[in-house]
């Protein structure tokens, strides 16, 4: 079941420039995390359980997905 993110407080990524609307935003509701494109706030969201989000975040920080 997908949580209701209609009242969620979306936060811009710290990697995004604060003066642009072209960034990734994150919200947390009912133990799940969601990621969306700020240019399309009503569009699709990637929804992950808290455990999966933590694992993904840890892997990103370790550079698992670096392309260079």
C-alpha cells in the first residue's frame, strides 16, 4: 500500500541549488520515503520502505553507483 503523500513536507536535496526548481525532493510518511522531481510535483514518485531507503542512501554515499 502506498502512503498518502498529499500532506507531506517535501525537502530539496542538499546537492540541489536552492535557487532552481530542477532538483530532487524527498519526503517521509508512515515509515516510507518518497523521491520526486521538483519540476513535476504531481508526477510519479519513487516510494521505498525505510530500510530500503537507508540501504540505497548508504550505497550512494559509498560511491557504489559512481559512473566515473
